C-alpha cells in the first residue's frame, strides 16, 4: 500500500525534508529566485506537490508590500478569443501565486485609458491590457507606475512591453493558403489599416495579383452579424463573386459563411474561407473553419514573465520588450473540403 504523505497542514519543513534541501532553498523556489538550479527547483516543486503544501500567499505579499493581484483588461469576455486568453492568463498566474482581476473595456478608448491609470477597485501589482485603440501618445501621457504589458496587434515601439504574434505574417500565411488552392479573387472582410490588411496586400502583390478596392470590405464591429452584412454587401455589388475570403476574425468569418450559404454558394467549392483566432466554434461549425491559431499559452506566459521582471525591479527601470510568439495555420473543411 502506498503511504499518503499528505498531512492536514503541510509545513515548509516537510517540503525541505522530502526534497533533501534547506528551508531557505524551499523559500527561494517558492519566491521564484533565479539562482536556484533547475534540478533543485524541480525536486522542490515535486515535494511541494507530494505533500500538498500551499504557501501563505497573503502573508508573503503583505511582507513584500504587494497585493498578489494583477489585472487583465480585455474588450469583452463574451468574445471566445478573449475568454480563452483569460483562461490561459489565470492558469499561468496561479502558478505564480497571483490572483487575476479581469476587467472589460468594451473596446472603448476612454476605458482603456482609465485602465492605464490604474483605476481599479483594489490595489494591483501589475496590469495586462489587450488594447484596441490605445496609441503611443496614450502611453507617453501615462502617470501611473504600475508594471504594464500590452497585448494585441498594435505595436508601441519602445514605449511599453508588448506581446503579440506577427499579425502581418499570419495574414500573409492565411492568404497564401488560399492562393495555394488556386484562388485568385480573394476578398478581405474586415478591411481596416493595420497588420492584417498589410499581410493581405503583401500576399496578393507577391503573387502578382492586383489589390482590388472592391474586394476589401470594412466592418463596424467584430461580430458575426457584421461579417454577414459585409459579405452580403460584397456579393450584391454585381461584380464577379470572390473565390476566396480572408476574414480578420473567426466571428467575422462565421458570419461570412452564413451570407454565402444564404446566397446558395458552397464553402469551399465556390468560395474558400479562412478566419483568424481559432475560437472553439471554429471546430464545431459545418464546414469547420480554417483559421490562424495564436499560441495563447505562449502569449500568457510571455506577458506574465514581463510583469514578473518589472515587479521584481521594485520600480527600477526595465527596458520595454516587444516580443512575438508563435502562431499556426490550422487547415479545416472551409478550405480543404469535407472528406467522408
């Protein structure tokens, strides 16, 4: 019979004894000090899991003058991409002993600016903002000194820490996939100046194809309804029907597919469709949606690592880093077809 080494209230000494190290070493591992060897860290973490030891985070944070709370600001949690991203941030933050306060900006510039100034109901140690409208000038005007990391396709130069995928390259990959299928009249649903539109244009130009303004359709919101409306407007122009669509988000792509279906067009036989974000619904619709899939776990880990460095600096200067994490193109039925 395997002995259960867990006790009702495991202590630091229990962890040290099992790991064969000093209590100071255990404390160093729990507090994330870098000078502990990876082998020792692994042994201590295994001992912590074995006895079920949970450090008194409130006392530890109080002793350090910290709250143990970070804030994550996203446009809307009802959007599956941001809900999934929030899940990854919470998961990675818990491993660091941090609690995550999630705040919705509604995609509003004023709300994003308020978040930059640390206007939250409780004290926070760090702030992650998925920005849609913030500009470098907003960062330059910021007075709050809370450690900050920005997410999203906008770039901010050397003003703040920023994590994202290479949105231009991802869009190039999406359009390049359609081109590789022999599609030559490819529409952009959700056209707006930015990295994804830039990638669309670059892919067409690299293939020697004209960039036709009538195939670049704007939207007013990131929604299926807007994707459907924009695609319907595109189809009603009277010009030749596109044989491929690149939508700037999966939500928009799903709306585009509905508009095509209502028009009697088949996906992908008549029109192949690629989205962006790899939301859970992309796998559940028929046909399932080919999409750009950002590595959300890598996004969350990089953002928290940047916060960690700033928090550890205790107000000292940490040069801003602009980091890119991986993405992949997930090919599904909306371009590959349904195979029995």
